């Protein structure tokens, strides 16, 4: 595995460098897909919270909790809010996982540049 040239400096063989590059590209692709899924879920939750927020600001009479009954005069402005859809623990897990995925993305970018390859800004 690699070789050492004086003063303890270690160099990768071309084969090892190719393996490292392949691993980084594969992990970057997987990580980008994971970030996309996490982002979509964050967006879904954010949009739902935005709908409820907007309802509370502009039409609070139409906001219901867990599908409670609503007088028909308010039904045209109905916004059902189910707290189970936005589990706080799930939200904490989701945002922590998103931050971890971004850190992984940065680490893979750094590994690529350490191998001497031109940085790809899409990995940044």
C-alpha cells in the first residue's frame, strides 16, 4: 500500500489514488441524494408549518387541531393541524441529520482536494 520516500512522507500509488477517488465520488453521490431527501422532508414540514402559521395569523377561526369539528361557517377557511405530522423529536433528528450530511459533504470535498484533484464546486 503506497510507498514512503525519505523523511517519512507517504505517497499513494496510482491504483490507491484511483480507489480513493472512486470511493469519494460514490460517497459524494450517496450523500447528495441523502441531502436531497432530507431537504425535501424539511421543505414538506416547513410548508405545513407555514400553512398553519398563515391560518393562525389571517384566519384563526378556521384552524383546527386533530380534525376537531368546525362550524360550517368557517369550513371554507379550514386548516387541519395534526401535531403528530410534525413530531418535535423527528424534527430534531431531521435537522441534526441534515447538519451531519453537510459536514460529510465538506469532508468529502476536502478529501478530494487533498488527493490533488481540482475542486468540484458542486461538492462544496
